[in-house]
């Protein structure tokens, strides 16, 4: 039998069937579990949850009986019969529900643009809060994570592809949104639970919240924060952790991910020189996603890497990452991620505009240049898996010196051209 009880009346031995509240209201990844130790009980009682639903049949300890009838909100939860469920469904037809039906790149990109625009506005506000040492309002951030989570379920590549190719994205917030989407996609690829995927996405948004608190006098325009004096840059980790700890209802897993996203698998990272499995899984994932995005970003002293070369660079960083997670990451973004410039066997240059999970070496590309003619051509969108070997990718390519638009402008143009098909 299912019964709703207040968290204050929970006891060791009760089986939690459902937690009634947002995934940010509690620190647990699993939604159903037995309360089998004092620490779990303490976390439940100290969480923001007002009540939970327990399964009395699976519980070893039963809730105390009340002398007076239980209030309506704490009444036993009676499973609906089939007829009652059908009636309830009919009554709720008009209620809007989250849409996570799989869709194409072109079908998702409009929603992804709206999510990015709204997310940028919210992130700007929260980074401004952090800058003046105000408490972060994580409930402002959670709808952004939920939107990114649903977007990734509909199309795992659309949001990240948009962030990689869309011109004029605000760098700080683009980085946070990109890492968030990569974290959700990677968590999905690793078959983590929906709540774990949301935790991963939230961590991605907030990894560098401490950078907003770095002394403004040392943050020079055009210089990426990671290129500052290491003694200055490394302080952003604990500044961010302090900001998150001062906020209420942020699960410990998210805080730990922010604390450890610059640790290395070989122990040579910071701030605590953790190594191997001592680094929590979200921290190991964040190290990869954050570094990948950093490699894609240019600065006054370092040109940006093509996405395919950034993937290769990750593999060359010996000892930096958990190899098993890195393999999943490469499977997720592909050997040639969206936005990569490539040379085809037939002498055409093309940009990757969509992923092919089943055949990673044969993504969808948009042609734009003929090497033998030395000139731009009218572009075509090509599904390499459906074409013969003449259209295979030979390697990534540097387009500098070909008289083409700047890389960022060209990516934007080709990406959105491909969506018009």
C-alpha cells in the first residue's frame, strides 16, 4: 500500500516509493530506495521535501498510527484503477506536457535557439549575483536545465551543434550552456538516470560561476580566464563552491562536480590533487566537457581548434581523463563533431552539419568548396552513409588562405543553410 507521510515522520526501514518535489529539493539520484542507514534518513529530513510516498508493503517499519484522521495531503495514496486512469487521462488532455519526442535537427533547432536565448538571460543574472557575492538562485537555473535536458532527449546533437555554429553567442554564457548540453548528452550516453542527467546539466551550467568573482583588475578583455596567472585562475573553483554552498537546495553531487572539474585522472589537477575514482563521476565528466569547449574557444593568444582536432587533442592529453568516459564522449560527439571542416575524397571541402551515431566516419555534411577549381561552389547537403566512397572524409582541413569568410561566420552560414533542406 502506498502512503504519503511528512519527512519528519520517516524512519530507518521505510521504503521510499516517490519523493514529492523538484529534483533540486533532495540530493538523491534514485527515486525509490530503502532507508537503511542514519545518513539517508538525515538527508531526507534536512531536504526541502515536505512529504514522500512510502510503500508500506516493502517497508520494514510502518508509520505511526494517528489518533485523528490524517489531513488530506497526508492521506493514503490509493492506486487508480484502469477505468479511473482512463478518466483522469481524458480530463488532463488539455494540460501541456513536456515534449521529448525524438525529432530531426531541423525540427529541434528553433526550440534550441529559444532555450539558448532564455538561458543566456538567466545565466547573466546569476553570474551578476555571484559577482557581487549574492546568493545564487538555483531555482532560476533549473528551468534552463530542464529545457536543455528535454532538447537532448528530442535530439542529442541539436543544442550543442547550435552553440558550436551560431555566430555572436556571448562567450561566457555560450560556454556554460554548451558544457551543460554536453554533460546531459554524455550522461545520457552513459545511461545515467534522468535525475543524474539533470544534475550533470546543472553542474555544467555552474562549473565556472566562481570566475565571476575573480578580481576584475586581472581579467583582461580578450584573454580567456584560464590563461590568467594560475594562482589567480585556480581560485575560481573554491569561490564557485562557496557560492553554491551558500545557496539552498543544491544537491551535493552538483557541488562536488564543480569542486573537482579541474582534477586529473593522474592526480596532477587542482585544487586537491585527487586521482582516479576519488574524483566523483560528474567531476570526471565535467573535466572532459569543459576542456573540449575550452579547446574550441579562441583568445588573443590561442587560435580555436576545429571540433575534430579538439576531439583528437583530448585523446593526446595522457593521464588527464578517465579513458572509459572519454570513449563515451567521443562516441557521443563523433570523430567529426558538428562544425568540423573536412576534406572529402572527391576533392570537395565540407562542414559536418549532423551526426551519424551508427557510422561515425560518415556524418551528414554540407559542401562549400572545390579544391581543384580553387573556388566556392553551391553547397549541397550530403548524407555520406548513403553515398559511395568518393564522398568519404579523408581528414579535417584548415580553411585559412582560401579566401573564405571567417570560420565562425562560415559555420553559421553552412549550418543554417543545411536546415533549409
